[in-house]
C-alpha cells in the first residue's frame, strides 16, 4: 500500500526557518515525482513545486521560486519543503502528493495527510 | 500561470446530474490531454477522481465522468449523492512543464 506520511503541525514566528517532511513507503520512491501543494485558510489548491527523487530534478511554480526549497533524501525515502525566513502569509496547510505514473503530465494519485504551518508573532 | 477558471458553486438535488466546467487556454487545457479532477471534503486531503481528461482511478465511482472540448474541460457527476458534497478542483499540465489548478467549485447537494 502506498503511503505518504507528513510531519506534524508547526507553530513558528515570522523570520524563523522551517523544514517539513513527507515520507513515502509502499512503492519505488525514486521513480515518481513528489509535489508540494499549498492551501491557505479557506482558499484553493496551489502547486508549489515538484521533485523527482531519482535525480533530484526540481521544478518550481513561478509564484514560489526563490521562496521555498524542495529537496529529497533517497536513503530516507523522504521529500522536504523548507523556508529560510517564514512570513505570516506562509500560514497554510501543505500537502505532498505522489505522481500516479512516470513521465510528464502525471496526475497526483496519492496524497499525504497535510502539515498545518502557522506563522504568528 | 493563471489559475484555470471554474464556477464558484454548483448545486443539484439527489439523483440529478451536474457538470463543472474548467476553462483554460491552448497552453494548458487545450494543449494537453492531461486534465485531472480532485475532490476535497472539508478538513481532508484531495482525492484524484479523473485523470487524463476522462479516466477514473480504480475505486472511483462510475458516476464521475470527464470530457474536454477545446480549452474547456468538464466534470459530470450523475446520480448526485449527499457524499458528493465537496470542493472540486481541476488541474492541467502546462506548456511550461508544470501544472496549474482551477479556482475550485463547491458542490452542494440540496
């Protein structure tokens, strides 16, 4: 069974750094891209970026390029989303999702449970 | 990349059929047969309902169907049930080798 298990909720202050994780199991971790998706309170879904763990090839949405860093650790079967300096506007639920197949255009078939990040002074 | 355009809300009575539209451009919806639809219940992670315009993943009810014409994709839910009440998002692969979501549609079962 494919599972994506995300790290727990975080409460941070503006300016602090943060790294959240998404651990995959039940499939070949290096063979399918992992994406990160943001959902701000009461708002819609936004693709942030994706990574192919096999070679760490990473793509970002223009809206998030330079704002976050996506990485992966093959030895740990985990993908990460990190911020160097959080803002209040980063308060949101963050989901990781796994491609349903290899190659371009793949849908996100499997999803993590989400990590709620709250940034408040 | 602008979000794909969906109606904010659609409603129907149990047993009826409803259709949600998703309008993009030739750089996304119109250019690729890589349109997906996701269902999201409150407080839950999204769930893939349709992929590649009209294909259903294993386990998804055949009451859900998808289609595309030009730059507009559509999701139809037939035999509407109370459990179908949720938010629905379309998504498309794009010319920039990335993805874009729709604005989201709240489905209400009257």
